[in-house]
């Protein structure tokens, strides 16, 4: 478990238990990170079992490539490249797939990656720095309306419009020298929010804006949408899909996907009430949504609203995990 140092793996035992790992099975870890889940899966596999991991972060891939377990392999890839990775390894199907979404602690803690507003660094935010444009590049080129839409849609920030106006104004003042660091952007956003007297106690005013930019720059929701559909097509009958998410946008997408694939949102006969599916169901939900035990916060509120079963375990030492939820489904 050395690979997990510096990062608390959320739902470690719960996620691996939900995968129902067979000793001779083939499993896909779609978010290797620092290898916490992968190590736990390997501990349950026998000599004939296999684990394939992918990650879009080159630093995470470098950690995985240092492993010497012959049952394990890792590839540098996005979710949308899942089919190509499996084909390259000659795997037509897998017995289980795990997604641990969002940003990892090593990414947040390295100020050079530009994810965090707590330590100033280059305003990058790319999970794969070798591809795409940085958050700063996008902010320097996007229109005010585009910035406001992203901050509102992906950050659910009520002050998206004034924040966008402030960003565009800073560009006008400093030109190519604007928005060079995470600290500069965080201070700019905080000034907008606090000027309206609505900063949330205990939460940095820049949190929602940084989340929105990270999701947009990395196309996280688009990648997840593609991956969910593709991975279900690769699951064997009885194979498990396990998804851990950290904010409502991801969790809503996963919830709706499982509902659609299990026929739960299909039309019903107006007389008998029987389900009239438009296509055969591919999944069945397993258990109920699992949420991290928390004394306060969105995960707690969401659990109460939905009747979700909360994890019977202490709050995680890593406060970044307090909003984590896990959903499980099985291929039928």
C-alpha cells in the first residue's frame, strides 16, 4: 500500500468489496491516482487474475509503471480512450470497473499543477499537462458570456456573472500579464464574492470557480459520459461498475445513467403501469448510494433527501473526501 502515501483513498474497502473481485477475474481501474484501489484489488486477485489501470495524469502513470507485479499494467489515457486501451491489451470484456472521479490530493498539493487556491502557482489545472490548453489560456481567450456560463453551470456559483466581468476587466487592465497565478485568480474571485457580503463561512470564496474551471478545462463531464457507456459495453454478465464521485454534477450524471440503463426511467403503460422499455436493460443497481459520514455538508443533506445509506465509518482524515458518494451497478 506504499503507493497510497500522501493520498487517503476514499471508500477503499467498500469499493473493492462492491467489485466482488474474483481471484481469476479481469478488472479495470479507470483512475489509478496513487494506486490505493489498485493495490487492494491486486491483494484479492489470484495468480491468474489481471488488473489494468488507466490515468490521464503522467505523474500517476509514472507511479504505476514502477510497480513490478506481473498481473498489473497501466496506460496513459483518458476515459474516452477506454476501448482503445482494452483492445490494445486484447481484453474484449472485464469483470469489473472502478471510477474514482475528481482531483487527487497529490494534484491539489502540488502548487505547480495549478489546481489549488490555497498555495499560489501557475494557473494550469490540466490533469494531463501534455494535452489541451491551460485554465489561464482559456480565461484569456474566452468571452465574458462563456466564462459566466462555465462558472455557473459547472461551479453552481450564484455570482458567476460578476466574477466573469471581473476576470474580463483584469484582462483589459493587464493584457497578457493577467491571471498568471492561482493566487491572483483566487483573490479576484474572493473580492467579488465578499463585496456582496455572501461569502460562506468555512468555505473559500474561490472554491466553486476553481471547480468549474477544472471541470471545463479537463472536459470531465464529457469524458465521464463517454466512459460510462463504453465500459458497460465491456462488462461481462454479473460484472460490477463502481463509481465514486465528489460533487453533485458527477453524481447526478452517474445516477441518471444507471437509472436509464436499468429501465427505471422508462415509459410505463398508462393502464397497467408496467414498464415499456425502449431497449433492453443492461444494468441493475446494487444496494443504495453510499455517502461519507459527515456531521455537516452537502453529502449529509443529500443523503437525507434521497434516503441514501450513509457509510458507517468516521469522517475521513482528508476533508476533501467529505462529499464523496459511491454508486454500484451490475451488468445483466
